[in-house]
């Protein structure tokens, strides 16, 4: 029997997928860099029931993931 997933975790996954879809993958430095900021993410989300506090505070040019484990998404989720 499959467990029911919460709406909050579904929204978090959708937001994270959207951010990484528009991100730039630098193959030389092994980094993933954000091309969007928080306002852009909110503008791209077309779900009327999205909870705003699920959208992370990101800025353009911010390193999301890198090979050293010091990206902003890695630091948030590895605490």
C-alpha cells in the first residue's frame, strides 16, 4: 500500500524542480548556479494554492549545488 504524500512536500518538490530546470550547470567548476530569484520563481508558479513560505530565498548567481558540498541547497538540507 502506497503512503499518501503531503501537499506541502509535493509543493516543495515542484519548486525545487522548477529552480533546477532553469539553473545553469557549470561543467568546469562542477557547480549548479541559479538563474532565477525568489520573485521569478513566484511568477513562474501558476498554482493558486501555493504556499509562499515554501519558496526559498534565492538570488540570481547563487551557487545551489557544488562538488565541495558548500552550495546553498546542500547547506540547507545537510544540517
